[in-house]
C-alpha cells in the first residue's frame, strides 16, 4: 500500500536513514532525478548517490570527490533545506529536505520547470514594463521641459487658467510683468483678482468683459512706457483659458510715426493740389490773355498786306519784293491762325469736365504736314541740322492736321532743346501695319529708364532736364492728342545717349474714341 501511495504522488520522495543509506525512493523521484533502477533497488548509500550525480554533472563543474564530501557533510548536519536546482537536461527542481526525529532525512523533489519559466517570463515582462515606464516617464519629463521652454520662449506674456479662473500655468514674461514670491500655479491665484491687485486700473474689469466678447482685445499701458494688448482664448472643451499679454509698444510707436508721416503726406498732397490749381489757373489765364496780342498781330498783318497792295499799285518802278513780303505776311497769319486754334482747343480741354481733348479729324496730307513742320522748325533753328527721310510715310491720313502738326513741332522742338552740344536730329517716316509711324531720333541727354512711364504726366520733367527751360506741358498735350487719334506714343531712351520718340497714327479706319488697350508710353 505504501508503494501504491508513493507511486500516485506527483512529487519525488527519497528517504535516507541515520546512516545515510537510501531506504526509499518513489518512481517520480527516479524519473525526475533520472536515476538507474539498480541504484534504487540496492538501496545505495548517500555518498554513492551523490557521486553518481556529480559524475554526470548535476552539480556543475569541479572535482567529483570534493563535491561528494561537501554534500555528505551538509547531510550529516541534519539541517532542513529548500532550494532550486537546474539539471543538465534543463529540468528545474525544487528540493526540500526535512530531518526526521530518528536521524533520517526525507527529501521532496518538485518539478518547477514550467513555473520557473513563467517566473522568468514574468520577470522579463516586469523588467520590460519597468524599462518602458522609465522611457515613458523620461518622455513625459522631456515633453514637460519642452512645453515649459516653449512657453517661456514666447515673447508675449502667457497665463493659462482652469474653468474657475485659477492660474495653472504662466511663462517667464508674465512672471516678469507680475512678480510674485511663490509660483502663481502653486498658489492657485485667481487671474481677475491678481490683475485687480497688480495690474493697471481697469484691466481686471476688461478681463471679465473678454469672457463675453473674446474677439475684442483690450489695450493697456503697464509701467511707464510699455503698451500691451490682452486677448483671451478658450482651449477646447476642458474649460481652460489662455490669456496673452502681447507687447505692442513698437507697434504703437510705429503707428504714431506713420500717423505723423500720413499727416505730412496729406499736407504735401494738399500743397500739390494747390500748386496744380495755380498752374491750371495760370495756363487758363495765359490762354485767355494770349488772344488779345494774337488778335492785334493778325489785325496789323492784315493792314500791312492791304497797305502793301496799295503801295504796289501807286508807286511805279519802286524796288519792292512784294512776293517775299506777301509770303512772310502769309506765314504770320498762318502762325497766328494755328496758335488761335491750339489755344481754343487747349481751353476747351481745360474746361471740359471729363478731361478729353476734342479733335476734328479729316483727310489730311500727312507726309506734307510733317515736311512742312520740319522746314518751319529748321528756319528758326541755327544750332541743329534736321535730317528727314519721309518716303515711307503714307501720303494722307484721317487726322486733325493742326493738332498733329503741333505734336510734330513739340517733339521736334524737344529733340533740339534736350540735345545741347549736338548738331543734328533725325526725322523718319514709315508704315508699320495699320500705323503711320513718325520717328524722332536725337543724341541728347536722354531719360532714365525708371522715369519713362511718367514722362507724359502733366508738368512732369525728367531729372536729366535740370537747367533746361520747360513746363512739362508739351509732351502731355502731345500724348493726349495722339491718344484721341487712337494712336500710340512710344518713348525709348538711354541716359547720355539720346532718345527715340515715335508717333504711331492709324492711317485708315476710325480715328476717334477710346484708346486701344496698351496704348501708353513705353
């Protein structure tokens, strides 16, 4: 019955007597310890049992006899023991020894291999979790440090409150603005009460007002010369609120400076408008006043011609070149007529509310008109030679002849006037598609490239025209006349090397109406 009972036990059991002889070992012990059957059956001594295990390496490396003597000496002390040993095959055994009253010893062997492996796995898991926890803690610490550094790096003052208005976070700028012996977050101070104690008058009430109208920040002066804009923003659904104290001192100073500049510019604009009005009044007055002397010139020229006719009839044999006198008188009347026409047109333009110059186009001999203007200009110019090449110009065009002739005279006069020290200008005529092109080329002072787009503005004069008389009206009037003909005025120039001006006029089709897109000074 004892054998049957021992066979059913899942633990190995060995019993040695007081003489240290093996008197009992169940099948589980034999299997766990991998003992030969004959060793069990002959009830070998304990030292033989230990030697068997030592020889096959159960106790690890070392001298076999030394290992046997150490373990036999331990058994002779009859001390209880409980330890875990791993056999060479990997089996992990728990060995529990209990001394008996009669001097014997009972040892129980329990296979704890799976439990040992589970313990190792649990230990590894625990160590891994501890490592991850440490890593996560380090990440949180770094995140906290990063958040603190980021908040402190903001140049604006920042304060975060909970849903009840208690301060839970501030940055360095806020702490500098409102110093406190303790941390505001540790003190759980109320933001409104804090501003009522330390802030400027009215700031606490303004913060309360921001709760109802967060889109309208308030501005306060804190200290002697620093201005701050205080704004409020709710942070999601957790009830936390961020207040920002933005330093706008520089903005305030720049705004004041900008306002001073604006006031100065407004004053300058008003002065400019006043000057423009004075110039406009002068031109209108001069145009009116020119009528009287021109009328006198015309009247005297007519009287002179009538007197010349009577003299030619009454004085026989008198030496008088009546043809030359008549031609000069005709030129006088023609010039007077042209000047009166231009003055009337200019007055009409000045008085017109829309600023549009009225033209009267008619079929006109374009090439002859340009040639006549060049001859007339040459007759009064002794410093420059005017070279012409007008063969490519159309014979006729639908234009206001007197106004176009004035344009030619204006540009030709400018070419001579703004090329001091030179001795020639060139006038060319050609056809470019639907345009008749009159080109004026000089070798004068030129126009800076940046000023070309403004050169046709009224009263504008290029910076290179310093010291040369002029009003800034002629080219402006020329541009208006050309534009009303649906033409184009092109200007190209290089400082110190001269200017090329082109009048481009349609020589067929419509010649009145809105200027074509892109018809501007180039």
